[in-house]
C-alpha cells in the first residue's frame, strides 16, 4: 500500500512536532503535524489514514472534538492523547468504533504511538487486500473478521467464493479450531440463500435414538414423549443451509437415511404418512479423514461422494505465517475494546514466540492465549513471557545459553523441520535457505530425521519424498 498518512493535531506545537518527528523515522508512514483543529478541518478529509489528536485545544472541548470526528472523519482510525490525570474520563470513548485508543501523555507516549501506527498500518494493508478480494455486493461482518492474507488462506478464500456462487454441497476439512464453522457461515451468508436460515447441527451430540426425529421431525403421538408435532432440521433449514458439523461421527444407520434424503430431496416425518419436499444446501465439516473412514467401513462411500461436492481444507494455524500476528492484533483490539482497557500491543519477541508455536488448538487456542495475556499483563506491552505458550524462541530460554551462530542455526532449522513434519523443501523455502544446506546437515549427522518405520535404521529417507 501507499504510505500511511497520519495527521498529528494539537495546539501544542512542540508536542506535535516531537510526535511527527518520531513517527517519521519509519519509512512506511508519514506523520504530518497540524497546528490547531481549525487548520486541520480545512484540509481535505481523504488526505488521512489515521489521526492522532492531542487534547489541549484552547477553544474546543473534548465533546465537540469527538462530534467533529464522528461527522467528518468516519472510518478513519483515531488515537486520543489526553493528560495523565484525566485519562480515565476518556475510557468510555473506547466504545466508539473509530477510536483505536486513548493514551496518556507520559514517558512512553512515543513508543505507544509508534506501535499504534504499526497496528493501523497492518490493518490498512489488510483491508486493502480484503476490499480487493471482496465481492462488490454485500459486505458481511464475518468477512471483516475473517483473517486470511497468507497464500494458503487466499486459496481457501477463493474456494469459499466459488462455493458461495454456486449451490453445490461443500465439505470442510480441518483440525479443531481452524475455523470450519466460520467458513460455513461465510459461504451461507454470501450465497443466494443468505436471507434464509443456516441451521447448524453437531451430529455427534445427538443421541442415536433421537437422531431421526431431530433431522426429519415427528408427528404428534408417533412415539412416547412426542406430545406435539415437531419439525426437524431439514424443514427448519428449508430454502437455506444445513450445516452438519462432525459429519464423520454420524451413526451408520442414519447415514443411509441421510443419503436417501439427499438423493430424493424429500423427507418423511417420524410417524408421518406423506413425504415433504425440502430445498436445502448441505455444508458438512469434520476433523476426520473421511476417505480413511470410508476405507475402514465407518462411513458410506455413496454418502461420501454425495456430500463431498466442493471440498475445502483449512490449514492448521501454524502454517498461516503472518496471519497469526494479524489475528492476534485483531483479538487484542476486540478484547481491549470490549473490556474498556487501553489497547495493548505485542513485543517483537512475543510475535516471534507466537509465530513459532505449534497451536494444537489452532485459532481457538490463539484467541484464548491472547485474552489471558491481556488479563494477566499490567503493562501496555505484551511480552513473550506473558503468553501462556511454551515456545522454543522465548528470548530468555533461547539466549540463556550462549551458543555459536552455527548452533543457533541448527536449533532453528530443527525446530522448523519438526514444526512442518520434516518437509525439507518447504522448510528451506520458509527460512530462505537452500535445501542442500539441510541435506548437508543431515548427511553430517548434525540433524536427524525421524526413522521411517519401513526403512532400515541408518538410511536417510529418499530425498524425492520431500
Ligand atoms: N480466519 C479467522 N480469522 C479470525 N478468527 C477466526 C478465523 N478462523 C477461526 N476464527 C475464530 O476461531 C474460533 C474457532 O473457530 P470455529 O468454531 O469456526 O472452528 P472449528 O474448526 O469449527 O472448531 P471445532 O473443530 O472445534 O468445532 C472462533 O472464535 C472463530 O471466530
Ligand atoms: Mg466447529
């Protein structure tokens, strides 16, 4: 993107010059000091991507300032610098979507503003990418909240758009917490069915004896306890979408019934006489390898092909590169705002720690780690040690023993090999080194591969496998 243009506005000229000078040390943004609100208001609005407003105006009080911003600068992020003593009075303003933070004019003011400019800058490049990818029609919040700028996730986004533009069944694969439900919601909201319901059903949570009535409904008196007529998920989702979560856990007898409904497009309520036409699009999700389930006889092959349609595989969070930082900043922003806390930011070391952690619980775990860190951290900066994760690269541990550069290199390569399942070519690309370097370390016995079960002990795996 172009340079981030930041207006630094106040009556106090030395202060704004000091802020602008400091921010301009970063070549990615351009801070311009504007002396007085009156001067600021005559400049064209679209000159700015962000505004830093220092509240010391001689002729304007805070309420009027806010009013002006709301009226004239909608959508432009602002940071408000207030005096040390009255900071708490301004906290309520944080509920205003436009206000990124209210900060004290204290010793760390320049660092704080530097970090905020970074957050706005990254957010800005993100929204540029999003608006580039976005369909011209409806804008939905789900899309705004869905972070997907890594190459792996751009591919996913393209598939999501293909799915939204058609009525084909969709199957979403991914480990726990990778965002399967968010993806399903997105596809539904962007599809032609958006103004009808999406009914989400966790298949594994329905007791076997109730499953048929849950899906197809029942007539009054059809079994003990059926005290009135009840419609099932298929009818409820009529003209909309049925989201079948954990489809890999569906009872095998129910699979046969589901297949029939999908083939015939009609259901019969339990105890009912006639069949009822249903127009439902099915999106399924599972953390299991469904193909393997078919091979093992746990999942019907015919149903597998009926449901599969367009399949979307969500990568684990550890493979999403910078998305991890973008998501973290988004979660920090949302959580601080919701809890009316001053905006916090991640230290460089914390970012490295997050990027090198394996996140078994994926995005859900990241969210929990960030929220806990916000609660537990008293400073405005979240340091690596505030994160409840055990990363190889937490600075204290990593640098506690002084090593040679070559040893550090070995530790880093080994860490990434483990993280990316020993895919040499992939790791070499990630680290920006030649793959021969890794093979050389393997040959010299400085790095070890896990021993493949079928191969002799002392043989290296075939290099073409990577
Ligand atoms: N790309 C993303 N950007 C921002 N937030 C995300 C993203 N993906 C997932 N989330 C958030 O992560 C959390 C988990 O997502 P979701 O429930 O969709 O995962 P899931 O794959 O369905 O998990 P499970 O397998 O446990 O059911 C939610 O709070 C969701 O909003
Ligand atoms: Mg889910």
